């Protein structure tokens, strides 16, 4: 196999997901030499969530990108509803949030990433290399100096003063960097599939919950991206029970899908996504920092993982961009990123773990059809719906753009 010319840069970001693309954009905007490596050929993968939160839209405003961004096709959800044991229930009301956009924008994530990368490419210090899969770390005199990359045209080395692992929950960077991982344990996995959409289908919601089970439908124009929660490790048993049984289980949660459930006529159309919640004990070591799911894998519960990954990216740029423009950063500088972002991560992961233990387990529970007391309170006192809206829409310790813009 041929060897491609080496790349040298100030900062290397591994992974072109939300955390990586936002970090690349902000560093380039600050005039830092930055290279983003993404293993896929494009952003077009359907396993991604589609939620752009009010806090992210606020960041877009602060960056002067909001008007242009909102021209891309999207849906605006001002109130988030769920169908719980057959009752349609309003859960979060974004209309009172102290932000410019009082809604969640549903936009396929590849459009969001494509938008960020197209804007980042306008900065001269930015480079994105697709089909560049990092397979190992490089060391010189026992110090990390770069990464080893596999591409369709050969292998190459990329050297940098700082490497940021933004390569998601199966991160090669945290594995090869020998970071210690704390697993929180999750009792669910998700089956991921497509079902066509029809004109009179219900509007986008948080999901269809019934007695511990959950069906999520992401509106992608002419089809739904469907997520069906199952107990962890049960996929083989579900396969043995056969497709008709799975069809029946899905229809029990979303009866309007009955007329097209037969589209799922082959197991090849149904992918298993494993869900994890974990976090690194330390997010950094000399010349290496992990952020987003690479530092703390999030479950889909609450649809907050993308927001958290983006907030990590903003905090990283706020704390490191000006310093990196002047020269390499120290371990103490990297430590500050974890110090800033660890608390919101811990709180949100604790809530996700609670939801998986008590609310969405993938197993049929014996609870009755009545609504849980908290949800009844939301219906009696609509103002209370602002609380989940703040949690989902803004997260905890919302970050704002403080990193410099190069002239
Ligand atoms: C089934 C499921 C559904 C979810 N739905 C939602 C949702 O609706 N809303 C929400 O907010 N959160 C959701 N989440 C959580 C969310 O997906 C993550 O928290 C979020 O994507 C983290 O962003 P990230 O940028 O850190 O990592 P990722 O989005 O995972 O991006 C990592 C990137 O790195 C690339 N990469 C990986 N390895 C390498 C390598 N070796 N070399 C180069 N590139 C590499 C990957 O291709 C990818 O592009 C869901 C999670 C799951 C499991």
C-alpha cells in the first residue's frame, strides 16, 4: 500500500460529528491551523439524531450564521408532545425560553454537519479530510505526536501539537490513549429502521411510550427513521420470534403504521444500535483531549447528546483557541475543559440512567394506563412545561461563543 504525504498541523480533530465539526469551525474561525479527519466519505449516515436545540440555534446567532442556517429545510417544534399509554401529552413548552429561537429545529444531521463544514471551509486555516480513518496514535520519545491514518489511497501520518478525540462512543482515541472508562450500564438497545410516511400521519413527537416500551419516529420527509427500544441483548431472541411478532409490537405503540409495517420484510432492513452511557475518568493527557461521546457516551434518552457534544466543542474553543493560536497548550489547559464540562455531563447521564431504569426499559411493565403524576402535573399546570423545555432545550451550564474571530 502506498504512503501519502504527511500532514502537520497545530490541532487535529478526529471525527466529523457534531463535536468535531463545531470544534474545527471555531478553531479555524479563531485563526488556528486545524485539520478534521472523518472516516466516512460524507455525513450521510442515518444513525444520527436530528435535533438542533435552542441553545445551538443561539450559538448560530452568536456566530452570525442563524439566518442562513434556518434557510435549510427543517421543522420547528415549539412544544414537545409524547403519546403515553395512548394519551397525547404535552411535555415541554419552549415558548418561554430566554433564547432567540423558542423551538427545536428538526433537521437531518447530515444537513447540519454539511452546513458547518461548508462555512468552516471559508477559513484559510481549516481542512477536512474525508475517508481518513485514524487507526492508531503515533509516539515520539514516549510523547504522543500524531495519528496513523488509513485512506482508500494509502496510509498517512498526521502530526499535531494537540489531538482532539471527537470520534464518538467507539472512540479509537480513548482506546489507544488508554483512558480509564467508567461504565454506567444501560439496560436497552435500539432497533433502527425506515418506514414510509403518509400525508395524515401524526406530527413529530418525542415518541410513543407504552408500559416501559418506546417507539421514536424521526420525520425525514417521505419516510420515518424509526427507533424501537428493546432490552439489551434481546435482538437474537426477537429474531427467533420472527418478523410478524416484531410488527405487532411496533403497531401496538404506533397503530397508524399498520398499513405499511409489511415494508419491514427482511431483517437486513433492521439495524441494531447498541446504547451505552459511560465517561472517562480523565478526558485529557499530554497533547490529547476527548470531548463529546468520546469523553462521555450518551444514550438517546431526552435527545440531549448532540447538544452536549456541541457545548463541549464551544467550551473547548473558549478555553483553548486563543492559546493554541499562540503555541501548544499545556495539560493544565486541557484539564480546564473537563473541569468546565464534567458537571453538566454527570447530571444529564444520571438522569438518563434513571430513565432507563424506571421509565423506558424496553420490557413490558405491569403499570396501568394512567399517566404518571409528573405528567399529570404538566397537564394541570402548563407553566411547569417550561422546566423540561429548559433542560432539553438549553441543557445545564449553557455555553456562549467567547473564542476569538481572526480578522
Ligand atoms: C440510537 C441513538 C439515537 C440517538 N438519538 C439522539 C437524538 O435524537 N438527539 C440527540 O441529541 N442525541 C441522540 N443520541 C446521542 C448522540 O448521537 C450523541 O450523543 C452525539 O452524536 C455525540 O456527538 P459526537 O460528535 O461526540 O459523536 P458522533 O456523533 O458519534 O460523531 C463521531 C464521528 O467520528 C467519526 N469517527 C469515528 N471513529 C473514527 C476514526 N477512527 N477516524 C475518523 N473518524 C472517526 C464518526 O464517523 C462520526 O462522524 C443518540 C444515540 C444513539 C445511540
